[in-house]
C-alpha cells in the first residue's frame, strides 16, 4: 500500500513538473549553471586552422569554467597555445607554433557557481586527414568484348572518408548506365564491356570534404577486343598486360558483389542503410528489390546507381529483416539475400530531463527515460560527482531512471547529470533543481498587440515565472468572467489559444498570474484581420514571339495590411528587363522572346499572411524550316524524300507540306504535292513522267507555316505516253449546220512527254458509220461543218504525244446545231374555271418538228375588251411560260366579264416556233370594284345627301348598291349599323331622321349577280340644333363670359410671345417634326375643330376606327379578281408547274397585295367587318 501511495505521489509530482517545464528562470534570479552551447561529441577539425572547442553556459551568479583532457584536469594556464575566451568556457588552440595532432584528445567542460555544477559531453577532437595516393604502376587491361570488368579505386583512408567519382583527362565525368556503374566503395563495375569502352583515361578521384582537396589515382587503360583481335595482338601485350580471355557468350546473371547466396549487415537506428547488388551477365541484367517479411517503406526508400543500390533513410527497428535483390536477363535470374540487423544507440523517449524550479516545501521529480538496443544503463551524478558519492539528502530518492524530491528546502539547489549508455553510444544531460520563493511576474511584453488572420489560430502569450508556480487566468475587455471553454484553450505555459479567430474576438485581453506570494497582471491586444486572397489568378498563356502578354493577379486584403506584390519567374527573381512591367495587379511582358517562357508566380505578402498563384507562359512561334532534304529509292515514277524537322518552338508540328517546282514546264511556280503528319520525316512521292522535279518542305504548327526549306536536288522523270485523256468532252452546235467539239486540255504535268496533241473523233449516233478523225494541236475545240440539223453524235478525244497515245477514250454524246421549230401545237382549247382563272390545253409538238432541245411552251394571251359596254378595249399581250413537256397550263388573274384571245407556241434553244390559231373565250361575271367616289352634300341638322359614281370595274351588270352607316362618338367608338338597298341606276341618296351634331361613318358598295364588291367609306357630321346655338349666343353675351374669354386670350398672347422669344434664341418648336414623323394613318388627327371633313381621297377612305383592324400601310385588301395577269410572270411572264398551278413570284401590283395580306391580324375595313366588330356596341 505504501509503495502504491509513493507511486501516486510520484505521478502527481511528475504532472506538476510538466507544468513547470515552460518556466524560464529570469537571469536576475539565483540559479545553477546551464550549458547553452558545446562542440559536438565527435569533433573533426581542419588541421590548417586554429582549434576552437566551444563551451557556453548561463547562471546566477555567472558560472566559472574548467576543463579535463583525457579524464584529468587540464591546466590551461600552463599551455601557452591555449586560451579561454572571456566570460566563456570556449577554448582556442593556436596551432601556428605547434601541430594540431598534439591536441587530439577527449575534452570535457565544467561550469559551476555556488548553486551547482554542470558538465558537457565528452568531446573527442580529431583532425581531418587526406593522405596521398600511393604511387603504383597500373598495367593496361585487355579484355574480350562482352565479359565483365571491375576497375578498382581503393582510395587512401581519410577522416572523414572521401567522396569518390570517376572522370577522364578532360575532367568530364565518365558516363554511367545500367551496364556501367560505381559501387559504394568507389570501384567501377562493368556488367559486360563493349568496344566503345576502350580508352586510356579511366581516372578515380577522391575529394576530402574538410580540407577541400581532390586527389587522383593513376589513369587506367582498358582495351576491348573481339576474339580475333586478341589473337592478333596477344604477342604484343603478353609481357606487360593482364590478359582476360574468358568467353564472351551470352550468359545468365551472376553477382559480382555481394558474394554468395546471402550476407548480413548491421545498421544503427536513425542512420542511413545502403545495400547494393551488382551483377554481371549478357545481356545486361536488371536489378529489383523486395523485402521478405513486408513492404519497403515508401516514403523513406530510394534507388541509386540504376537500381543497384537500395537506400533507406532514418532507419527504425521495423526495417530489420531479410531483403532480396534479384538480377534478371533473358537467360535467367539470380538472387541474393541480405539480413539486416538494427541496433540503437541510446535515445530519449520523452525528451531529456528538464530543469525543475520548486518552492520550499514542494515536491518534484526528475526523469531520465531513454531506450536503445541493447538496453542502456542509467547513472546519476550531482554537480559532476556520482550521486552515490554525493552528500546524503533525505528529501531525495533515486529510483533507476527517476529522482523523486519531497519537501525540498532552501539551499538544496543543485545540477543533476543523467548518463545513459550502451555499446553504441551515450547520452549525457544536465538538469538543475532550483529552490526559490518568488512572487509572480509576467515575462511577456506589456500591451503587446497580436495580429492574426481571420479563421486562423490566435496564440496570446503569458509567459510567467514565480515560485510556487503561478496560476494563469485570462479575461477579456470588461473582465466580467474568466475565459473558459470553447473557443478558448488554456496551455500549461499560460498561452491562451483561440483555435479559429473571428472578428468579434478582437479586443483587449488581460492575463493574471497568481501564487501564494502575490499576483501580477498583463494586458495584450488582439486584432483579427481579413485574409489576403487572390481573386483572379493568372492563367496559362500561350503567346507568339514578339507579341505581348498580361498575367492578372487581382487581390483582396485587409485595408490595414497594405500588401506588397512580388513576381517570380521559375521561383527566382524576375529578369531586370524594361519589357517586364509590374503593376499592382498585373504583370505585362512586351515583345515576348523565347527566354520569357517559364512559370510566373504572383505572391501577395502582408505582415501576417500571403497568397500566391502561378501560371505558365509558353512562347510559340512558327517552326523552323526543315533541313537536310534527301532523295532516295529513286524509281521511274516515285521517289523517297526524307528531311530533318526544324525547331518546333513549343508548338508541336501538325503536318509537313511537300511542294514541287516543275522547272521544265512552270519554272518559278511551286505546287502542293502532298501532306504528311507531323510525326513523320519521310514521304513516298508518286511522280508523273516528263517532269523536272525540285522539292521543298514546309512545317505547320498551331501558329502557322514555317519558311520553306532549301530546295532538294533536281529529279528528272523520263517521258512516256499520256496516262489520261482530256475531260469535259462536249458536243453542241452554234449554227443549225455545225457541231462544236470541246474539251478540257491536259496540263503540262499531265502531258507525260513532248509533242502533245489530240485525236478528235466523231460519228452520227445509231448510224454504225466509221469514226471521222482529225488531229488538233494547241487548241481545246474543233468545229465540224455541214452537219444535219440537231442530230445526235458520238464523240471521242484522245491525248497523244511523241511517245504514244493515251488510253482508249470514253465516248461522249452531243448534238449538232438547233433551228427554230416548224410546227405549232394542235387541239388548243381553253376551259374556264371561274371568273379570274382559265385552263389551256394543247397537244405536244412532234420531236422532229421541234428541231432542237424542247425547252417548253408559251401561252400568249391578251384581254380584247370588257363585255360591259362602257369599258374600253384592252390589247396588252401577256406571256406565260411552261418549262418542259407540258400539255396544259393555267392562266390566273383574269378580269371577270371580259373577252380574251390566246395562242400557244413551242420553243427550243434557238427560239419560238409558229403560233397556233388564235382562239377566244369570255370570262363570266364577278363581283364589282368599289364605287369610284363618295361625296356628302347638303348637310343639315338631321339629313344629308350622299352622291357617288359607279365602279370603274363593273365586272358584270350592276344589280344595285348597298349603303351602310353608323354613328361614331368622340372616342371613335362605333354605334349600331343601318343598312339600305339602293337600285342599280341610283347615283345619290338622301338620309333622313339623323341625329343632330353627330358624326357618321358611311360604307357604299356595288353588287352584281356574283355578289357585293369592295366598299368605299366616308364620314360626315350633322349640324347643331338652332336652339342650342341660340343658347350659346345668349351665354356669349354675358359679361362674366366675356371677361373669362379676355383673360384666356391674354394668357395665350403671353405664351405666344414667350415661344417667339425662345424660338429666336435658337430653340426649335418641334410640332411640325412630330407631325411629319407620324405619317401612319393611325396617327392622323381628325378635323373635329370645325365639324367638317375634307374632300374624298383614297387615304381618307380607310381611316382606322377603334374596334376595327386595318393593315398598317393603310391599304385595303383587294379581291383576287383584281389581280393583273402580269403578276404571275417568269421574269415578266408567268410560270406554272406541270399540273398548271401557278409557281411564279408576284411583281408590280402584287407588292401592295402581299403587303396587305402579309399582316395576318389585319382585315379590310369593309362594312361587313365593321359591323361584325360592333356586335357588342352599347
């Protein structure tokens, strides 16, 4: 039970000691010495320089220093070459009068004051050595090609070991590869030798790092011969060479090093493990590595010397085990197992023992916990004396690696040394126990301002000291409560952490340190800043040489933290070049060159944070022209062209364009021959005979074409007979008795030889007659005269040159010349479809009578006169063309109630044939046109008279008129419609019982037996009642009314004067312009001021009323019967398809018709439409 209590107490004291680890004793307080700096345990010195053995310490009072050398006291005063620096324990050995090797010893420094003694490590001082290479005569080495070879280096032993490398006489490193490599001991291994390995300057160099000297071995000569050469030269080398005559056949791998199937190696924990396997064989073996008991550590493993060396850094106990290296080639494999043992010099488990500050009566513990392989031993000392030989102290108890202090008293301060050692090293640590009574103090600077970036961690320091250990409490602003819990974290050293700082965490913070002897408080301030962020990062740029490029780098930052922008190129400074213009948010590079290519980094720095972004610049340019054009594999009609590509300037070559010049036919003109992909550098070119070829090549990338390469040598192909005949052979006649034969001539490249001419052949088709032949040179047509009219011919044109004729030509067909048709269509008749449409029929004209290619038929027709007695005669002829072999066609747009005449003609390429006998037909009645005028007369209070003229186009016998009228109010709303039927001979009508002072809308249209025609409209207003007029006169005579009118008149006069003045000053009264701008009838105002209306006009007939829909151009849609015949023409003439339906385009009058009909939402303002729109009127 007592043992358990002691263990609990020890753990509690250990916790308290952990809290005290962050305590830094101020130097103005008493304290034992602490070693602050010392030389390394293994101290290698440069023998050419003074020896400096460092030992620095602090304490209160300041410590004094002494040294031991090789375990005994070193009296510095007795050695004139040794001095100690003032206020320091560092030794300086002046070697100008002595040798450095005399001071190769083991040194230890001691620092002491009245509170204790601290000691340093044992410092082993050794001088660096770089001994010379022993002189030796190295015989030349002669080996057979294919055998293995080892060139030994064997450098002299140095301290530290030298760095080995192989070079030649020109100080160039010898190339190494999977076949040739250097081993860890510096030897040069050849898995198999080649003839190219022969040389006389294989030189091994050793560089000694401390003295910075390089020494070299005598050059080694190696001569590699095949077996025959060895036999020839054996006598010459027999007496003074080492001769290797092993056979050089292909063989499976064997290991040169290490030897045997297995080996072992020991390595210390934390060091670097290097294992190597070098094998010989032919072909050259490949090396691979595995670990038998697990995987290789990925992050700590690397391969050197072309996989022959396996390197593991920071070795741990888990790296122990068996490793297998395997050498493999095509003939087999071999492996070697390396057993690795890991030992460990002592190392700290939880860190070295820490200084302990205790108040009188407190408990504490010093822990010296370390590990190693084998397990190390732990010894303690106090003030440099083994603890078992130190004065007894009842408050101190040593338990293996721990010293427990209980109820310490003033005066028991001391320095304790912990020494942990095994076969592979030792650890020595000093830790003092300082017994003090001290009120709290805060060591952190008062009123310190901490600035932190939003969403980052904030650490507010409150480093304090006191004995007993002070307790730290934090407050913010008003100190209403302590800062505990989320988001605040209290560290043992007094630091307050805010894990994710926000803007509201800014403010004043107070830390209070208190113990049993007092309290101390300190104020600090926290400012949370917005982060610096790059909003628009630079993007990858690809730019052509000579142009400009801009990298943008737009940033947002806290206003109180002015950022600075830094641009880097390839992680280095920007070149000092005026072409590089740095602005706050951009980098501009003008006149870009290839040297500007690279990675550009934008860094935005503030005192608290930074942000960076990077982008690559690729400078592209047209590729350089190809070079080294060479012609190979020359044949009669082909050749192989090869070339070397030029620099592609960072833009891959997409293709090569091969061009040629025919110096025989087109000197100075280059023609495209073929293209090949950019990955190829050769092309098989198919050629034509009788051409003097000169080739050149152009490269193409994303920027464009390169300059042409230099021309190749000329390559001449032999002449031959033509390979092809002319194309485009046609036969036609220009007169009725000739035949013109034409063709597309061959080019010079197609001629294949000199003396190119053409053999022209023709005969009548279906006659089985012989071919008529003629030779034509320097021409591409031939005229055959005296031919029958429009007879089919068979035609052939063959190319011929001095070396023969081309292939048998294909037969083409043609016709001799045409003549006018000699016959007219028969059985011509017309069938009326309605009053405006007629269909004409005829029999086709026989082919023989057409005497040419049938183009179609034409119908000539004209309106003789109207059947109404008052209409004049019309003799304007119209033509409708029907292409192709038609036998009927439709005549549209006829006038009703009219007499028409017509005839039909056939036409060919030469012209029209004779007309058929002229025939006539009469169109039936149709609906009439609108009356030509409508005038309102004799307007009274309740009556008015309408007068009109009959329609211009009767289109039949007028059977009567229909009159409709309706009132219109001031808002243009229409009232109910009244309708009257009037006789055919009427030209006026008086309306009775109308309302006085009312505007009316009138519609009048004529009728035939086919129905009513279009209406004409007019408006009028009845006059006012006399009684009302008299009452108005009575009002006008009243005095008050006269005064009101005078005031209004005066106001108008003043306004007119102001307007006149403004106008004279340059202002413009825009009323007229606005009136001119509104030319649409919908915007024309009515003349309501005087209740009158103007004369009748076509524009006023169709003024829009509210509730009616009218085409926007103010026109009225006409009936189909009003279309003129010319509206359906083919270039002025109408055209119909095969079934006679009309397919022509409107022209002339049809423009207005299309305009009116094109507005689908519009209707003609006829009385019927107006009446339909008024069904819902009041």
